[in-house]
């Protein structure tokens, strides 16, 4: 617990240190800003945004005194073949691109949930999934306005959490550190603001020179205002969505492979870009003064003057190294495959996807990403359960009654539609209609489709009775 961590820190500094809560937060924040965990969070976000280590590549040689010096005259390609970003997009879209279903048997409760889990929230959930993959964890913070309950997505690089347990399931508090662009006179300035949240409220600070000082522009206090009365949640207002139980980002699995792939492709491009004007030249009886003049004449005129002296024929020859492109191609393919395997992705160009593949082949290709997204879905289901506590608490404040709810994720998996539809038809009479409809490839909303089917049955029944001049006696086919 946070109090236990505070107490341990006090013991290390001495019982007479008189450490305050603010001093404790300062020490924790300084350690967090230089931690490896934050470094990996920032690395994952940077790689996804196309800022990779290959951007800093230089061509260097051993110079005087054994020191490496950069050569600016040689080709220096910096090619970022970003397979990591593709892996992130694959997983996020596979699990969250299609709208998830919020299933409940209470119609009124379902309408209330539809107002909260609108399209803006679903889009936000997709971005939280992206944060979870790039940083190992993503966050949503509940807040209330005059329009109702909302959830704010917060970057994991901004959050220093204080967990109450080793499993990181319950929060004692959290500190948010973020930047705000402002002006000091006419000069632009970056201000680092900090917010410390507990179940008792929030405190606002300015982070400057490794110290926290109160933010005089904002008033610390409660988190909610209901009927003009300040209130707080009974829990810390933050919901964590994890990529895995260890909160390890995807970049930790594939960074070495991704860097090797970029380096290999860039080096291959460097070799291919070298020509007679920037490769190694052997000069015999050059009719000039120095090598710089030789290079300049070659670059400007495309020619140099040589002469025969003391019976030795003048000339210019090149030392060339044969580059076997097949070696590069083989290694690039191996690195690509290794990134897909280690990142639990899939190759959409797999040979098994050609020539109308059957469902077994499709399932085989997607088996790795299925395993990974099963784990993500399990973590997200637990997080959504915590999120529902805030939803139900808010509805309870407004006099509404909560009910049971289930979240169903619809994965974006390619299917052989004709094969699946045939299986659905063959399952009639064996399993329920609802199960068959839920697994039909053309159905997006099971509940809505059931309503449409029931309406069609009612209409057909009414027409049948009308043709026979009778009144319908029941509510439909399903009333038997």
C-alpha cells in the first residue's frame, strides 16, 4: 500500500527526517522519470509514431587516434520498415475495430448504457488498446459534467500509479504529470503540471526544479459536484487496461528484431547507392595536385586527366565488392517472420490465404494473434468490470437501478462466409436461434437481428391469418 511504501521510505531516510506527503511524491516522481518502465513506455509510443533508432544512423570510420568519425560523403540511408506499428494496428483492429456489444436483459438499463458507451467511447477504447500495446497499460479516468458521465483517455507516460497490491488490481492513488504550453509575456513557455488523485479528492501542483509547489491557479478539493454539493468517488478515479499481467509493452518483444531489420535494409541501400564517384578508386599517375582536386574534377566534369610517366601507364580503376542481394533478401525475410512470430501477429500474404482458403487454414494463420488477443480480452474484461462500478455509482446517484451487463468483443477475423453460413444452417434444431444468429457472418448486432426476425415472423403470421380471414391468436411463432 502507499502508506507502507511511504513508511519504508521514511525509515530509509531516518525517523527524524520529517518527510511530508509532498516530499514523498517528489522522491517517487524523480525515480519514475528515470525509470526503465517509463523509458519503455516512451519507446513504444515513439516507435509507433515512426520515430525509430534508425533515424540516428551514421556512416563512421576509424580516424586518427582510433576515434570514430562520421563520413558525410557516403550514402547514409535511414529506412524505417516499421513492422512494429503494423503489429500494433493488427492487434488493435482485430479486437476493437468492430463495435463491442453491451448485452443486458434490462431494456431501460440498456438504453442508459447506450448513452454512455456511445461511438465516441468506442473510439476512445480503441485508442486505449493502442496505449496498452505500445506502453503495456492504458488508462481511462471517469469525470462528470452537466452532460453526464464521461471517460478521459490519459497517456500511460503521464501516470505514476500507486498500487495497493502486488497484482496491480487496486489503486491507492495516482499522480499525473503533463505539459501545458503557455506564455510568459510574449515568450512561449512549457509548464509541467501535476495532479495527485486519491479517494479523498485531488491536489494540484506545478513540477519545477524537481520540486512540487501548489498550483495557485487551481483549487484542490473534491472530484464531483452533485446538486451543488462536493462529492468524491469511493474509489480512486482511474481504470487501468493492461496488455498483459506484467504490463510489458509489445516493443520489448520485437525492438531488437525491428532495429536489425531497419539496419539491414538501410545498409543494403547504402551499398546499392555507391557508384564510381563515391567508391574506392585506384589512381595511377594522376595529372593533378591532391585527392580533393581529383574528387572535385570527377564530380564536376565526370572525368580526370592522367599521364604516362617512366613507362607506367596512367589510369583510374575501381575496387568493387560484389553484393549478393539474395543474402540480404533471405535475412530480411527471416527477420520479418521473426517479428511476426515474436509479436504474435499474422502474415496476410501467407500462401494459405490464396485460392479460396477454408476456415481451418484461416484459423491456423490467425492462431497466434488469437492467443494474444484472448489474453488482452481477459484483461480488458476485468477492467470493464471496474469501469462499470463508476457507471453504476453514477446511475445510482441519479436514482437509476443497475442491472447485469456483459461485454462481447467482435473480432475482425476473415472467414469463409459460404462455409460458415452452411454450418449455421446445419445447426438449426441443434442449438438456439440466438447462438446461430450470433455466429452468422452478416450479423453485427445479435439483439437487433433477433428483433427484426421476430417482426418478420409476426408480419408473416398476420398475413397468413388475414388470407384465411382469421385473427391471430398469439404473439408469433416463438410463442409456442
